[in-house]
C-alpha cells in the first residue's frame, strides 16, 4: 500500500464532507465501493477511513459502515494585530534568516518554512521543454547585451495580463528583473537614501526587512490585520508623526499573514499617498494565486500619477529558479533604469524568452487554474489538521489566496525554540521573530501550505502540535 495514497484519499473525502456532498449522519460509501471506484486496495480505503475517524470526521457503526460525524467545525480564532506603538528603528534582522533560507534551499526533511510553489505541477515539464526548444532555435547568444529594459515580447505579455489586475500600462513602462526581490531593491533604491524611514506592514516578509537593513534605512512597522492588511489609521498617525519617505506593501495575500487589503481601502491608501506626496512599492508576487473567481485589483490600479511601483515575478506561481521578475516603476522609471544598469546592465535573455512563451500560451492560465484550486484545498486541509492537532488557543489567519498562513500560539510558546527543536528532527518552520524588527511575534510562526499533505507532512504537523502542548 502506498502510504501517501491513503492520506490523499482521506483528504479528498474530507473535502467532500466539508463541501456538504455528504451530510452529518449520512453513510459514507462502503470500503468495497470506494476501493473499486478509486481503483485502490481495500487496505488503502480502510486506512483512509481510519485517518478520518482519528480526525473526528466519521464514526464507525458496527456491521454497518462509516457515518459522517461532523462538518467542518472550525474553532480557531484569527491572529491579533500587533499592539506596539509604531516607531522608526534601524532594521537589524537576525542571523536566523540566513539559517532558515539555507535550510529551505537544502530541501531536506519536512520543510513547512519556505514559500515555494508545489513541486509536482506539469508546468515544470513545459518550462523544461521551452528551455530546450528556445535555446536551439532562437538567436540569443552572439548578439551582445539585451536591451536594458528587458525582452520586449515578455514586457508585452506582462502588459496584457496587467489588465486583469486593473492596470493599463504600455510594455515600454515595464522593466524586467532577476526576480521580484531584485525589482523591490531597485525600486527602494530609486526613492530613498540611507537614513530615510520606510513604512512596512507588520508582520512583514523578512526579505523586505533585510533589504531595508542593507540599504541603511529605518523601518517603521505599521500593524496589519490578519484579514484586511495594513491599518490605514495607524499609517495615517505615523505619517503625521514621522518623515516617512516610502511605503512598502504586499497588498494581496501578504507574506506572512496571507491577508489582502480590500479594494476600497486600497483606494483610500492611494489618497493618503497623494496627500503626503509619497511613493509606494507594491509587491504583487502572490496576486495571481486567488482562491475565489477573480483577481483583486492592485494598489497600482488606483494610482492617479505614477507614484505606485509594482513588482512581481513567477517565483510563486511557477518556479523561483526562473529568476524572472518585473517592475512597473511609474514616474520613477529613469531612476530605476539607472540602478538596474549599474547593478546588472541587462537581464539574461533565455529565461525571459521562456517566460514570454509561457505567458503567451494557454498553458500558464491552465496551470494557474489548477494551482489555485490545489492551494485552496490544501489550505482547507491545513485548517482541519490544525484544529485536530494544535491546542484550542491556537489562532490561524485565513488567506483567500497565496501559499502561506500565520499561526499565533499562547504567549508562553517560544517559536524560535520550536524552530530549533524542529531543526534537529528534520521539520522546518519560519519562526515569528523573523518577521519583525522590534522583537515581536516570538509566539507566532509562518507555515507554507503549498505542498500536499502527504503522511510525513501530517506527522510533522502533529509532532509540532505535541511539542506546543508540552509548553502549555
Ligand atoms: C512577498 C515576497 N516578495 C518577494 C519574494 C522574492 O521573490 P523572487 O524569488 O521573485 O525574488 C518573496 C519570496 O519569498 C516573497 O514572499
């Protein structure tokens, strides 16, 4: 019996119960029926039902079979926004960031720390084929440098897709980069100088905090709500009090909360930017991964005068190995181009050609449809697993897209200690302290739900739950 197969079947049945296909009290398909329908062994179905019983979804009635015991009973509250008063600080990020990054790149054990896409989508084969084909058929070597703005056909594809995010932009106003991180760094450099204060959401992706540190800037952490993102009220107060020079926002399916700023608040945020004459760098790397029926608008969609600089890449939708990203720097185009030029002159052409071809084909949209549905289901499964294995005081954010969620535990649980314990046993999480520069979130951690809940991942989550309970 393949062990992952029964876990997969159990997850499928759980989804059917959660969606009301089987009602509470109703009899589930018999072991034989299911084995023949799914073309798996009796032992696989029995183990899948055993798992559902253990998780409290079904109960056995002697000589009759399995019956639905409950529908999704979700008792987890939402994480609380941070209460510390926003104050500018030098961004000193810990050594732990590099340690967590290295561990994630080593790809050993059970990694729930890194925000990378699932590894088993067919799009990866399409990408490999495109690399082989385009390397043979296209002239990309022996032609000198590529244009500093980037491969035109790719910029054209990005401009076409931007319409869905409410942005009408010419390919000439887009610049390609080596991933989103590179785009963010170039935009930040274009609008700040060392010593300036930059406003960030709190908790915030540690890559942004590191970048602020490396640029000699100060950060001011503005509390974010786990559902609606950055607090505009807190931002407004901070703007009155401090000479903030730029705002950085992961407005849609943020990392780490997974929250999104609702459209009307995005419009209000832009009004605030106009009032204080400020630029905003929008990191839209997760924007395409919505679980609902349509993409939400970007902050850039409300931008009246080119002050919003949008950055993104294919690292979360396809593969971070591509290292293809882009930016729409608006009115800061020339400054950004200057920094791109002094940093790298131009970007390698082959990955851009592959990406242009990928975006132009229906394959990318088909892939996104599959990825969104897969991640939606995997998040639902995570909610069940946390309900089942973690203490009831656990709080969990509810992303409506993206790849990551945020967990808050009772104050006495130290997630850095939990990280070190996991490290020894081959389980990795991203501890909360990485996401703040003021020592907050020591009782929180970020969890990625992109990979399937195979048995070893479920066992790792259960083990984490047991360790947490020991601390209470
Ligand atoms: C919010 C956010 N922005 C940027 C990045 C980095 O993107 P890239 O790999 O395209 O440089 C990440 C990666 O984790 C991220 O989560």
